[in-house]
C-alpha cells in the first residue's frame, strides 16, 4: 500500500522535475531592446514575452527538437529549430518588416489616392468633392502639381507634355478613349463614373516598366473589389438624370449605372459664345460584374456611351463660322483576373477591347471613323521574401483604324492602318532595409507597323532620411508611337522618345504632407511635318526634339484648423520643343510657366454642409502673332478661376449639391486665332479663344436607397 | 484497501478539477489582461491560438486586446499596426468558425476603431461596412446583447453627427440589458463581456 502511494508521488514529482528553461534577449538590429515580443515553442502552450530589457525566460517540459518562434508587430517573424536544451541565452536580432508602416516608399513621380496607400496625397473622397471638378474625376488631378491648366481641353497636360502623352488604365488594362468626344476648345470629361473606383495612382513621370506607350504620364484606376452593400442611387441634376444599382449574392456582385446628360437647360440660362444648333447630349451605361473565386477575383467591366451635338464654331477667316456636328459611339470592355497560384506566385491576366465610331460633319465635309483596339496582358509576380519581389509580363496591342472622308470637291477618300505592338517587361523590387529600397525594371517593345524594337530601362531608388521624411530618385526611358492623325498618312516614322530624371523629397507628419519634386525630361524623335495640319501630301520626319524641366510643390494640411482640409500646389515649368510644324524650338501654347492650385474643404457641422473652394492660376500662354516675326513669341494674360461647391446633407441619404465655376467671372483667354491674310492696313486681325461660357453651374439632388441607410453619394459628387 | 480507493478517488477528482493546459493558459491570459499587461495577454492568446488549432476563441481575444488598446493609444503608426494585427487574428478566427456573430461584432468594432482613428480617410469607406457587420450578426444571433448594445452605440454616434436625437436608440439598450442577464455561456471562455458597458452607453440617454 505504502509503496503504491510513493509510486504515485514519484510519478507526479518526476513530471514536474523535467522542466527546461528557455531564455534569451531580443533586440533590433541597432541593439535597442524589443519590449513585448512574443516568444513560444511552436505547437505548444509554452512561451513568454520580453521585458523592458528585451529579456525573456520561460520553462517547458518539452524535450528534443522544437521550433522556437519570436514575433513582434512590424518586425519579421524569427524562427529557430533546434533541441530544447540549446535554447539558452539566445541573442536574437529581429529584422524590420519592410512591408510595415513607416517603411520607405518608392514614390518618385507618383501621386496615390486611396485609403491603403502609404504615400496617399488625396483621399478617395477628394477626387470627387473638389470644387470645379464637377463630378469629373480628372478634375481633381488637375489640382495636383505637374499638371498645366488647359481649361479649354479638359485632359491632362503633364510637365510640358501634350494630352496625347498621358495614358489611362483601368485594372492594369489600357483605356483607348478615356475622354468623351468633343469639339475644338470645348473641354471634355472622363467617360467613367467615379464611384466605380477605389484607388488611383497618378504618375507624372518615372513610372513602372509595366506601362508603356506614353511619354509623360499614366493614370491608373482600380475598380472596387467588393462593394460594401446593396443599394440604389438616383441623381437629378440640372443637366441630366442618373440611376445606379448594386446587387450582391454569394460570391458575386453586379453594379450597373446609366446616365443621361443634356446641356440644353444650362446653355439656355448662361449665355454661350458659340451657337449650339444641337445641344450637347450624351447617354451612357456602365456595368461591373465581380466574382470571387477561392484564390482569385474576376472583374468584368463594360461601358457604352453615345454622344451627339452640333454647333457653329467661330472662325476669323470664315465670317459665317464653321458648322460642326459630331456623333460618337464608344464601347469599352475590360475583363481581368487576379489570383494566387500558391508558393507566393501571383497571376494577373486580362484583356480590354474598344470600338469607337465617329460621324463628323465639318461644313460640307463628312468624316466617318471606326477605331478598334484591343489589349491583352499577362503578368506573374513572385514574392521571394518581403525584401525581394520579381514580376514579369507580356502585352499585345492590336489596333485597326479606318477613316472615310467625303466632300463635294473630291471623291471619297479612305484610309486604313493596323497598329500592332508587342511588349515584354520585368521588374524587381528590392528592400535593402526599412530605409532603403530600389525598383529596377526593363521594358522591350516591338511595333509591327513602324517596324521598330526598343528597350526602355526604368530605375527608382528611395531612402528614408528620418521617421518623417525621405528622398527618392527615378530615371526612365519612354517610347510612344505617333498619334493616329499622323499614322493614317505615314507609317515610316520612328517611335517618339522621352527620358525622365526625377528627384523627390517627401515629408509626412501628423496630417501634414510636403512633397517637392524636381525633374528634367528630354524629348527626342518627335514627329514633324511641313504643313499647317497633318495631310496626305505633307513631308514627315522624326527630327523633333525638346526638353521640359521644373519644380513641383505640394502641401497638404488636415490638422492645423479643425474641420478644414486644404492643399496647395505650385508647378514651375520651363519647356521648349520643336515638333509638328514648328519652324524652331519654342514653348508650346499648352504649357504655362507657373501653375497654382489652392483647394479647401470645410465641414460645417451645424449646417450639415461640406463647402469647398478651388482657386486656379496659370501664367500666360504663348501664341504666335503674325504681325511680329516671332514664332510663339507672345503671351496671353494669366488665367484665373475661383470655383465653389456646396453639398448640403438633407439627411444621411439625401444630398443637395450646388457647384459654380469661375465665380468671379474672370475673362480668360487661352489663345488667339489670326486671320490668314492681313487687312487693308497690313495688319493681321485676331480673335480671342475663350471658354464657351465664363461660368458653369450644376444644381443636383442625390438620393441613395440602401438597407442600412448609412451610405450616400457624397463620394460620387 | 480502503485508503487506495480514497486515494484513487481523490486523484481522479483532482484530475477533473485540475485545469487543462488550454483552460490554464486562457485563465492566465485574462489575468494578464486584467492587470493591464496587454501585450503579454495578446501574446499569450496568440500562442494558445497557434497551439490549439481549430479554436477561434484565442484569436478572437487576441484581436480584442489589440482593438481595445487602440482606444487609448495616440501614436498613429501603432494604431494602424495593431488594427492590422487584429484583422489578421480575426481572419484566423473566421477560418475556424465561419458565420459567427461574435466575430462579426468584433470586426465591426475593429472597423469602428479605424473610423475613430481617422474619420476623413476611413469614415466614408468603412461606415457602411460596420453597419453591414452588425446587421449580419443580428440576423445570425438576434438575441446577442453585444450586437444590440454596440450597434445602438454606433447608431447613436451617427445620429449625433447628423444632428438627430440619439435617445431614439435607448430602448435597444434596455433590451440589451435584459439579454445580458439571460446570457448563459455554454462553452468555457465563450464571449460574455459587455454588460459593464451599459452604463457608459446610457450616458447618451440623459
């Protein structure tokens, strides 16, 4: 009996005796102790936390070989597999997790907008609540430095580049006609509804090897992965009507919207400088379908747009004006799939297709164009570690353009060309530490129409100088095929080229951001021709060249004044080029030396109102006065515009919105058109090119119906 | 012989009463949390979660420790990294227990923490998500007092923002209070917290 009892006791004590102590110290690379790190034997309950000196110690009854794991917020997890008895007085230095907050960002040239981006300068809401943008998502980007105000065009003019040098991508796939069709000197708008997008990257230079065929800039838009909720939106505005609906079921969701725009009511109220024989009218529909697979996401986007208008354009040489009419039909489809392949491989594949059809009438001449374009892309990305990632991809562009011109003076003329190009790219992302990172890329393009192959290197480097600031550098070569209005006459030209050199300084601290970027951009092999406009009989060459250099400043402050957010942009630009029919190097009309934007938004709680104001200034733009000998030798007066908007929240789901551009009615002149021949006094007469109206306004009512009653359309305004 | 029987009974009895390593670990983690050793508590919950496998509760509490800690933290970087960590823990919890109302409530609190931390960045995008999570949780478990109490608090917050009377949601608090009294946890360590928050939320009804 007694022996049995002692046996039991022995058994119990022997269990408690075979305990081993595991101990050590955990520090950062610099030797600073890490407090509160989690240390444990994988698969057991045994473990502990580090104390104020980074020391840990715990006991275990495990024996033999085990894995000791050490983890801590914003550091890479450390593991050690060895025998328990060897886990004594360990000295472990944890590596910083380069993916955590506070790491250096490769941001030279890029502005991000989105909630997850570390270098974000705009919130998603900013894109759409900026006064003067009038619901056009492009409008907010025009308040960022590096862009020039070219109010009569509406597209993006980046760092001395013309609008054709900027490309737009949706979910990594090219958008061939991102802007609505329009006439000379009448600003265009983006075709897409802003509420379909969750994040945006706007690069004003030095962008990734993944993107090509753009000399100056890319705007990357990403559609929403998963809508938050089912809802129906109605918008009633002074110039149109819109309806949208989102449905969710199982792993699927579908968002559709339709919008009808008619500028007639506006044109009736505000006197116009052009005579509209048929008001601007457009009907558009969009749909996005998303399906979540176990390891991937499929998104399909489709958009259809129909635009129609007719007007009499003033012309100094033709007293009765030019009768101009346009009907445009645009179809755009975009499908993409991104998924995990396992083992840290990621696959992205997609295709986009656009069909753009125009019927244009210019006095007696009729022009019909049909443009079909497709883009197919595949990309693989491998994450070797948090510190090294490699991506590679393939792209194919197919283009087929047909134009048919009929005029009383001559028979039907038809032109057609096929513009196909292939590109491959690869890019490595290397983080040497949390402070130093590099991106190295190269892109090879082969253009089948022009029979050229080009290799473009891209490099960027970033170094964190303190916890709140960093500097970065970027270099890249960029190639772009000449535009369709040239290719339709000549296909023996070279690819146009630009090289970017960028130096960026970024300071971010507690709701305040300062970003300064200096750059130099060289242009080479630009297309030249010897007639006023590109024509069948013109002589073409690739002998154009030029440069652009400047400084972009951006300051944003969300903290200093309660309920007020504001940002200020300043761009200095010095550019000259010879291209198209320029007889010599000169500063083009679209480039102004100084551009300033001030944007402020004030939330007035008692009024339940968001009030916004934007002020834009641009110094004078160059024009040619044939009464002098100088080509582009004179400057217009400076451009000024103050825009206001006011969103009043009737209730959580009903918003009344009012927006007015150029409140002060500044008389802005973009350019002058001179007569072809001098008058009797030997002087060339001129006509100022002005906006079609000094002011634009919108009054709208937006109503959202959803089950949970918290959403509204503030993010679509 | 009799002694052996007594001894054996005694031994078995102690085995029954002595805790499993899981219970001991969880108990210790709550003790650490109670004595304000938050990081140690979160670490221990995480360790238990890793060792237990198939059990959502340790991860659920690890997430809660981080989320609650952000309410008293000022450092933006720390808040974001804690919330990120909490989201990872909840994702782990969800793989062991899908369609779990308690996890949804915790996820709603996590998103509320984001909104509170930076309203201009997260307010517009995450508010509908918070609402959706509470609604889903209430559908799955209509008698859950935490869902009712915290949803009411969330709604009171937005009512105040819109200049409406938050008192409209006071009956919900009374309902939650009754349900807290009825609550009978079936599994050990099953969430039963929140009753002590009633008085705080009730401040809005005065």
